[in-house]
C-alpha cells in the first residue's frame, strides 16, 4: 500500500509513525522543511518540500499509484484542494481529510462523491467532544468506546484501592463476582498486557472489557468503582471542543464554561442557551472556589494549553471535583497525567490517527481504536468467507499470542466467548491485540 500524507505537523507525524510501523510505503508533503527534517530524522520515509496543492509534488510522490491520500494540514482549504487534486489528476481511490470548519464539515454535497469525494472527513474537535460526552454518560469509566450503535461497549475501568478484585487472579474473579465477562487488555503504568487467567489485578490498573450497554453500571459496581451520575459540569476553555460539549449536554446538566477570551465569551453567550459563561482563568483557585468547584461532578480541561489542562484538572480534583478530564496533544504527557491521578486523558491526535488506521487495516474493519499510547488496538471486523478461522472453535487457539477475542456479534446476539464457541462467516468480532500481533490477526481475517 502506498500512502501520501499532506501535512507534516503533529497529526501527520503521528499517522506516519503508525503507518511506517505497519510497513506501509509513506511519502509526506509539506512546505516546512524543519518539520520534514524532524520526521526524516526519526522515521524511514520519503519527504517532499512543497505546497500541498502542488501537482508536481504529487507526481514526485507517486500519486499515480497511491492507494490513499491523507490531507491533515492546519488549513481546511489546503486539505480540500489536495483532495481535489488527488481526485481530478491522479484518481486516488480514497481521500481522507481533516476538516475543522463546521461550515465545510457539515456540507455533505461539497465533500460528497460528485465533488471533493472526501471519505471520511475528520473533525478532531467533534470527535474529541463525542469521546468526552461518552465519558460523562459513564463517569465511572476511564474510557468508553461504542460498537454496534452503542449496543455493546468496550469500557476501561481503573481499579480503585478498595476494589474487591484487587490482588485476585482473573480466573478467580468470575467465580467471586458470579458474572460472565472477559478482560481484553490491562494497562499498568506504561505497560500493556493481554492477560491470561493467572494474571493478578493491581490497584491502579486500567482494565478494558466488552460489555452490553445495560451491564456497564453493574460491572463498575462489582469492580468497586464508584457509580454516580453527572449533573454539574465545569469546562475550562470555550473553544470549539468546549462549545460542542456544552451544546450537547446543557439540556441535561448544569454547565459552566470558563473562558479567558472576551470575544469568545460573547460568542458562547449568544450561541448557548443554558450554559453559564464565566470570563476568567480556569486555573484560578479563587475563582474555582467561588464557583463551587467542590460541588462539581465533572471538570473538563480543554484549553489549547496541555500544561494548563493538566494542572487545572489536578487543582479541580484537589478541591473536590468527582471526575476530571484533561485534553493533551503531546502523547508523552499521557502517562504523566495518568500517574498524577487524572482519571481520563484525551488526545485528539490519537483519536484522529485511530480513525485513519481503520482504512489501512486489511479486511472489513468497521471500527478501530488505538489505546495505551497506541501500544494496543481494539478492532471490530466482519469475518469474510475466505477467512481461515471460519468454522473453527476458540479452544483450538486460533488467535496469536497477545491477541484475544473479546466478543462475537451474531444475528443481533452478543456473545462473550468461551473455548467452545466457534466462528461463522459474517460474524462481527471485537478483538483486542497488542501492536506486535496485529499483522497475524489481519492474516487470519482475510
């Protein structure tokens, strides 16, 4: 597979890093030579210093034989022109673009097959807001991923100090709780484990497991994770992400937004119906106390400053907020934020990269999420007729080491699999896998 990436910023860099790990042939085009040098110093890929809308640069990049074009510069217009060029002059089959302006993003005619033919357009702010809203709907979780229109979820729970399953082997926990479930991934500090029955859960572990929607709250209670609903929310940052979150939850929760830009405050006041807009510094301890931060169910730090988001979330937690969520763009900050005690850390660049990876994987991938700083993936796939696992049972050990089948979706039924279960054509599978086993999993499915 040959992929052309237009844009060598952080998003382009992260995607290139993922793709080179997969052995994909990647070329990056950008007009900023310094960014290109950083990438070529770290990654073994070709770079071209040119405008993202330059036909000669596309020609040099081998666009005639490209399978995929990713346009991820900071300019929506540049991204759209790059996709138009890829369609009109080089007939690149799939074009994916980062489109942040809602006027463009929601214009389906403009982005549709008859015009720019961008599929999909990715709006990082909207995707990030949706991720945070899922966490507000299940505030006891560290991460929530929907599959099958929300009928089944993969939920990340952080094991609390007083959990009844702390210090227990996995094979003993089912009997202890008298519940049927499967843990697909354990994230422990900076390590990621696809567990066996003999692994022991520790305080602070983040465990990922597939659950039917109606089981999520009961499972959290069984794990000793405090369960509460979100009624009062404070948001640091009234940019697009903060605005999207508030607009979708203000009819079911009391929302306060703290924003330090006066003009942005006026915009928020005009376009939000029920949210309270506060002009000030979201990390100001005095302001937070005046606004009853200790009574907040959630504090969401989504400013443009990673360091501010982390420090403000920690301050809110210290002052009594029940759940804190921090947005970070630098991936090396994620383990630091977790270790400091922030329950949920959101990275828009990783969310964007996860969406794009779906279109690189072999087989019919319905959805994909990279977790634990991209050391592992959760994939939903459809089993094809040609797959080597059709008709085989799980007790045969059909999946490679460091990969595990978390759920089977068959004819609207959700099956948490055991050794006697077998795979049928057209089954939808939710698979947990570490990076090193992804290729083997792909080969089983195609």
